[in-house]
C-alpha cells in the first residue's frame, strides 16, 4: 500500500501552514440604526425579565419558582405538579412551531435578536468596547506587546465578564432555589453542593460562550444554522445584497457620478463586513453563518445617506423580490402563502387550546393506590372491605377541605373519615376504607369511582379504581 505524506500547504507569502487554518478573531464594529435599536431593546427586555423575575414576590412566596425538591412549580397564581407535565410539552411544541413560523417568514429572526447567545454576546461586546475601545483600538491593543496598560485593560474586562457571568449563574439557580434564601447563603458561602455546581457551571457557560466562543457557537455548534435552509424558500425575508444595483463595486468621491465611472452603488468600504458578528461578507449571497441581525443593513444605509444614494442596497427582502424587482406590497402579499398559513393555523390552535386548558384546569390532583397488603377482608358486621391510599394534592394557595365519596357497587360506602383538610400547595396521603355488604357483589374485580371535591362543589375530581370481592 502506497503511503501519501501530508505536506504543509504553502501560503501566498511562502510560509508553510497546516491543513487547518486557525480561526481568526473577529472584531465587530459598533453600529447604530433601526435594527441596532431593536436588538438592544430586546436585550433590555429579555434581561429585565430574566434577572428581575426571581425577585418578584407573589403573596408570601417567589412568583416564579421551580421547586424540584418539593416537586412543585410556582408560576404566579398557578401551582403545577409533575402530573401537569403536559403543559410543558405543549409549551415546547408551541415554541418549536413559533420558530418554524418566524423562520419561514423572516429567516433567522430569533438568532439575530432574541437568542441568548446573541443577547449575551452583545452585552459582553458592549463591555469590551467600553474598556478597550472600538474595533480599531481593540485590534491595535491585541497586536501590541504586553504592557502594564494592556494587562490592566484585559484584567478589568475579564473581571467584569466574570462578575456578570457569576450573577447570571446565581440568577439561574434562583429560579430553582428561593433567591432570597440563596442571597443570604451567598454571604456566608453556605450554598449546597448542587447550587455551587450549577452557579459555576452556568457562569462558565456564559463566560465561555459570550466572551470567547461567540460566533463559533452560531457557526459550528448550533444545529439551527444547519437545518434552517429546510425552512427557507424564495419568499422568506432575509438580509440580501442587491447585486444588480451594487455591482461593479468601487470607491469614488461623493460628487462623482457612478454611471460615468461604470460603477454600481457599492463603494466597497467593507463596513458591512466589519460590523458582522460572524465575519461574513453579505455581498457574497446567502450564507448559513448569517444570523439576520441587520447590522450590515444599518451601516450600509448610513453609507448610502453620506453618498446621497437611495437606501436599501443591503436590506431585508426576499430572493424573489430582488430577482423580480418587487416592491413592499408585493412582498407583504407573499408573506401569507400556504406554508405560513398552515404554521399559523396550527400554532393558533395550540395556543388557544393550551390557554383554555389552563383556565379550565382543576387545582386538585388525586392519585389512587390500592393497599396490596390486603386486597379484601371481612370486617365486623359481615361486610367486605378494601383499603386504598389516595394522594390528594391541593394546587391552590389556600387550605382546602375535601370530601370523598365512592360509587359503582350497590351498598358501597366510605367507612373511614370522609372529610379531611390539605394545606395550601401541599399534598397528603389519605387512607380510605370502602365497604359493601357481604354477598352484594359477585366474586371478582369490579370497577368503581372515587369522587373527591370540596363540600361546596367548586372543585371536583373523579378517579377510577377497582373493588375486589374474593371467591
């Protein structure tokens, strides 16, 4: 077998390098404009919600708390139990369909404006710019030899990043452990082992993803970038460069007429590349690395304004619109195409169904477990008795008194105490004895029903079980 040696690739400068080129660091330039304002507005909105919600109180408890130890989830006025897992399933399905709908209409809208990776990268970049300066200053700083000034800026930047990452991890854990308790424990360093782990794990993930990996998460780790093309069509709104209008590219003075120079509207300033968080050139066409943030649209519009050219050389539009010269009304009409209508109809039905289910949900859960130690026995008075254990869960914020009745057999009665009380947002195991007169039913297993509810009838649950009559 012939062995083929691996020879280093020769670069244009004549220097040998490996088969795999090292990832070049991207220095995104700051940009202002409509989409930048939208992006920062969503950053503020999402982070106010994330960092603020754990501190909101609802009565005597945290408004949003996922108490895994007690197996109860508190969401404002709702108390959910593991038996309510169907609601989480519905929420995940709705989220997935929403992503499909938004992608079909406007491409990677989620990635560019609301994805946590984008949000935290924007925050970390803002800190970096405040400490080290804008794009050119950061590039000069990184290229400069190590000095006291450089070391000071780097330490300050990373110090702020670490503090923000730790606060993010602390807030994340605060959704699972009451955050006021967690805050008190932070001063005494008395976190539990799992709390220590998750605060540091989430902090490390935030620091690594937003501070170091940044666009590499979007380009190489996120699966959404890989299958997004399956949800695109030629009527999907994406960030597009108008080749017919922009090419041939070339620099010129503001007073020059591009037609006289044989040039298009693009002045080849490369600012669209400098502001891109993933470092692509949108003028090369649709690329999977594009997250649809609109930064290149904002900066290109600024250049067009300076050159006194019409805006929109780079814009949110569709492939059909660019090819066929459609105007805004034509694009809007194509938004409501069959694919979008189907997604919208299914999504609307799921949202309405989930909302109705939550509104009509009975805040009472009951599980029936037979006592397997004694399936059936004869007791005083010549009656047959079966014993059951009922787990009754009160999903309200007030103590409730419940009554148990049973139906399904002639003469069936509750021999134990029929009424009991369960505290607010608590569960209780209740032993229930059911009796029938001897000979009132044939030997075998007979279906019965437990009726559990409040004496006033505000809440009621019916659960099935069986009554065993021995041979």
